[in-house]
């Protein structure tokens, strides 16, 4: 009789789903990373850490050790559970229960695991947080896993359907729906592989869930390639089992195109299935060739059971081809592998029995020690009564010492609070001094410009030079516009410091934004003899997701500062280009003297060029506005001379 080919142990598909990354509902496959463990342990050593961070760090350590050191993982999870209960942190408590339940499932303690998962469900029954919904789904999924392990398919299906319903109560992640379908299909295939009177029904259900898995995963095949391989493999197996070669061949052909390059395990499984199809169709030479390729893949990955199945089928193929010695050798190798597998299973069972025996012996020892301790406690209680009198005297002394300690502690706290207030006051004064310096620096240039214009006005009136007198209007307007911009910066900076100016993002069209900014400074650029131009024309449908007022203020400051330091005959350009990560970079480039090293390290410092100073307050305000919108403002010198300011802001995704 031909052997049935199976891909995994009874719980192997759970590991597959975990490896595929269905982290929210599947059991994690944790491989301790030393740098992550060190980082989490450093978090726990910080003084005054919040209960949420402490519980999260403890659960993280538990997950890191769940495979490498289950005993340590259990200790971390229990400590996290205690801390979460003391701090009334329900999501953290549920996470700790999840780790403990997974550890119990690993030890085949299904009753204990069921208790942990049901505690988690009761704990989060009325919680509306998104994370709570995900944990409820994971608890229901684990309960379904346990029911399948106990061959109770009806209860397992009820748990899976309830998990699906909970997922749909919120906007579900596609990965969660894909993982649930994969779990369902995998468990049902296990029941098919076990045989029994309901095999046909389980086969139909597994096939239906595999098709639904393909329908969900095909929208993003590059992210869900492993799930697509898994579903096509189950469908090919099911049709091979029912001896429907045409359907099996269809899914095997699609499976071959889906296997990622370098996936030795999946490729070996595909060759093995193709060999089974060839054997059903009596194409023994092709079956033998495919089986040899599958054996090479299985040997490189150390899959013993799959090697045994492939060798058994290869022996049959060799016998059909008349290669008696080869068939004997293959069958002998399969027999030896079968003995090795059974010996390993016996060793595993023996280890479990030994562990159970050790646990029972420890429990007996604990009961014995508990009895001894109860006797010791009774003796201690008698002695305690004799010491009550002395304790009363000591209590009075301790009360006096405690009062003294409390007073000393209050005095120390008062001194610390006073020192902190003094330091804060010093920082406030320093900030105030810096503000005065920035205001004086920013107001100096427009005031000097008005003073010079007043002198020129007096001179031209005395000479009755009407031509030059008429030209003063644009220069007065330019100086007034500069002063108005500085006052706008001061007002915005003051509102920001008081927390009254907050970013209100909206869709901002890029093309009008650049055009309006250039139009605002065109007259000033012509008066200064500087060419103001736009570098490229952005697409009409290109939009930023940013605060319109803050973005225009940043661009005005950058263009205005560039015009200040660019000598006559130079140029200032304004452009936009997409950047990685869904960002858009607005670039202001000038042909001025560029930034010095100190100015690049301290962007708020003034930049000097051709006798003019770049305002520090405007640039500082621009840095703050960029950060408030989730963007970044970067300054650098161009390779061919001049300075470049790059403002990166998020693109509008709608």
C-alpha cells in the first residue's frame, strides 16, 4: 500500500505560522537575542519605571526565552503577571497569561493552558482597546488549537468562528485573517491525515479554507508568499489523496511558481508531491528522479520523517523499474530511519515521564517541607508571644526613629525641590536672555534699513531728485515686508512657547505653495539683483499632509534668509522632489557664502554673508515647526558653493 505523505508533525503547522510572522494570534517562536535581552534588563533597572513599561519589559524577556530557557521564561512571565495585577494593568496581565499558556501548551499541559487562556478572556471581556481585541482573538485561537489536539473538532470550530467574529468587530488586519484561515486549514488537514469516518468532511472543509486563504493572500503575494505556498500545498495533497491527478497537477504547477528562491524545504515538498503524482500515473522514471531531488533537499534540512516517506516511495519506484538492489537499499534506509524516528519518540516520551516523575517527587518533597514548616511556625508563634512585651518597647523606639526619618526625608525632598526650582529659574532666565538677543538681532536689520531710507528720502527731497525718490517706494515696501515677517515670527514663537500654537495637518497642494512663496519675494529679489526661480514643476495632484500656516512660514523664512545672504547677480531656487518613506523634500538653494562648521552644528546661530546676518529666530522657529509636523529641516553646504536647506514633510496618501 502506498504511504500517505505528510508535511509536519501534529503541531508542526503551528510553528510554520509563527515563522511566517502571524505574531498577533500564533504562538511565538522565540530565539533569544542578546542585545534585546540586555536592553530589556536595562529598562528594569531604571528607578521609578512606570508599571506599563515594567510589565512590557518582563513579558518581552519571557518571549525572548520561551524556546531557549522555558524555566526562565516562566519566571519572567509570573513576575510580569504579579506586577500587572498590582498596577491594575489589564493588557499586560493578559499578555503574561498568554505566555504562561503557551509554555503550558509546549509541555502538553492542556488543562493548565486552558485555565490561563480562559482567565485572559474573562479579563478582557469588556475592554475596547484594539490590543485587547487582538489578545482575545489569540486566546480563542489557542483554545481552538487545544480542542484540535484533543480531537474535539466541533469545539475547535466554535472557538475559531468566535475568533473570526471578534476580529470583524474591529477593522481587522489582513495578516490576522490570513493566519486564522491558515490555522483552520492546517488543523483540518491533520484530522484528514488521522483518518476516520469523517475524513471526507474534514477534507472538504480543509480545501475550502485553503481556497479562502489563497483569496486573502493573493492581494499582496510578495508579503504572503509563504502562506500561498502552504495553501497550494494543502490543496495539492488533498487532490492527490482523492486521486484526482488533473486538479493535483494544476495546484502543483502553481506551487512551483510560488516557491521563493532558496526555500529548500518547500522545494523538497513540491518535488515529493510531484513524485506522488507521477507514481499515481505510473510514470516511474520521473517519480524516481523527483524523489532523488526531494531526498537531497530533505537531507540538507534534516527532515527525517520526510526522508523516510520519500525513500519508501523511491523503493517502490525502483521495484517497478526492475532495480531490485536499489529498491532493497532504499527500503533498508527507510527502515533504519523509521527506527531512528521511533527511538527518538521513545526518548522524548521517556523524558516526559522522567520530568513528570521529578515533578511529582518535588511536590511530595514540598508537602513534607510544608508539614515541617507548619510545626516550626507553631513553635515560632509561641516564642513570638514571649517577645510581645519586648516588642512593645521596641515599637515605641522605632516610632521615634520613624518620625525622625520622615522629618529628615521631608527636609531632603524640600531641599531637592528648591534646587530644582532654582535650576528651572536659571534656565528660564537663560532662555529669556537668548530671546532678547534673538529679538535684537532680528529687529536690527529692518530698523537700520528704515534709518537708511529716511536719510535717502531727506537727501532726495533736498536735491529734488524725483526719479530716485519714486524708486524708494519699493525699498520701503521691502523693508516693511521684512519687518512684518520678523514680527510674525516673534508672535508665532511666543505662541509656540506657551503651547497655544499646534500643528493642524491638512492636504496642502505643492504647486500653489511654491508659486505663492516665489511671488511673495519676487519684488525683493529684483530689487536685490538676485534671480529667484523654481526648480522643476511638481505634479498638479501632489499634496503634502502638513499644517498650511506652519509650512508657509518655514518657506518664507528659508527664502527670505537665502535672499539676505545671496550677493547681487546670484540666484535662489525653490523646488520639490519625492523622498523615500512617503515623504516630500522642499529644497531652497542659494549661491551665497554657505554655512560655517559651527552654524551646521548649531542651526539657530546667525549665518553671515556679504555684510548681512541671517536671522536666528526665523530659522529656530522653522526647526520647531518642522518637528511639530513630524518632519525634518536639514542644512548643508552645496558641493558647488552656496547653501541648501531641505524641508522633509509627509505626503498626503489620500
